[in-house]
C-alpha cells in the first residue's frame, strides 16, 4: 500500500489517501497489466529526459550535443551534469542594472590584473 499526498495551495487544502500499487514489479504487472506498467514507466522516463534536455538547451547545447549526451542513457543512473559557465555569466549579466554591470566589470578587471 502506498500513501499519496496532494496539496491544493490555492485553497490551502491537503489530502492523504492509500492506494494499492502493488508490492513490486511483478505484482504491479499482475494488478494492472504489462501495457499499463510499461506506459507509465515510459511516460516518467520521457519527463526525466525532457528535464535534462531543457538544462542542456539552456546551457547552449545543440540537438547533436544533447543526442550524444543521451547516447548511453540509463533510467535511474545519474548523468554527468555539464555547466556552461560563460552562458550562466552572460545570462546573469543581462539581467543586471547598469550600476551592477559597471561594478561587475570593475571586479573582473581587478581580478584579471591580480589586485
């Protein structure tokens, strides 16, 4: 038996129910059938992959780069995260005020000159 909790923030309500999803894979297949178990597995994996793809797209990766990153993908195994520091800095810089940009550039110049 599995406890499932849901919250509805707009109405500030919460409910907890108990459902029988099966004790393991074989039990779930017996209760719901292979097609249901597989379609739910597949849907969950696709959502996980899409989240990873969004992170890579936001880091400036191309579709080809993303395809390579997922060449050996295995559900449940954490993938190495890559961070495009330059893209992050550029994105942050774009959201700064003129004064913040000037101060940031000053700090960069000081850092570059070893001060």
